[in-house]
C-alpha cells in the first residue's frame, strides 16, 4: 500500500509503504531447514536440560527428606541451605515454560537472521528505488487497506522461486508500465 501526501507549498511528497517480512519468510528457499533445526534444539537441548533439572530437583528433594526423617540427623544450617537450593530448583521447574519459550525464541531468531537479512537488504533496495519516506508494519495500522505491493517488490529483488500466480503478481508490480501507443491525429477530409 502506498499513500502519497503532497504539500503544495514545499512540493514535497511523502511516500508511505506497508511491509511485513512474515509474508515473505515462508517463501525463502531453505527456510524449512529452520523448522528442522528448531525441532532438534527443542528435543536435544531444551528437553535434555529440563530432564537434568527435574532429576536434580527430585534427587535433592528425596535426599533432604531422607536426611530429615530422623531427628538431629542433619545440622540446621545445612538443612536450611538444602531447603533454599531445593526451592530454587523448584522455582526453575515451575517457571520452565517461560524459560523454554525465551530460549526457543532466541534460538529461532538466530536461525532466521540470515533469511531476514536478505529480506531487509532487498527491502532497502526497494525503499531507495521507489523513494519511500516511511515504511509501516501492518499491525501498526488500523485504517489501511491490505496491500502486498512492497512484499511483491521485495520478492522481485530476492529472485527466489515462486508459484506462477505469485510470479505474475511480482511482474505486474515490478515491470515498468509502457505508455499506450497513440494513433497519429488525422484530420477529417471534407
């Protein structure tokens, strides 16, 4: 979507575009590899880390219960230290979902960075060529019509394989319009 504002006194144009990289990201060649890497990360790293944390919590909790079953079997200072350690582990287990989500998103951003960099480089080229003043994200606008003009222009710059329909839409936006041929004026004969 493009909105032009013209100020007659300064003859300055403001060209605003709407762009969302999420329209293009799924079309990037090799992007499916990120899903595979994220599944591996979730099982090999996050699940393994959780298993170790939970096992550590269970072991220390059971040792404390065993050691405190008999009166005077453990010094009060040591007992307090173990209780604090167990509570810390319990807190980590209980907040695991949030921790896992943060780690997952960080790793996902790391894997997506090269793809996003290509998209943003192509977007910058489009911005420079088309002389956009502002680029907004669709979720920041409530009044705009949905438009994918910038996304199509960026796809044209990326030169990645696209479906026939998408290819045609890209060509329609990126191919310069040719002026219609005009017929020479003829004067009617009397």
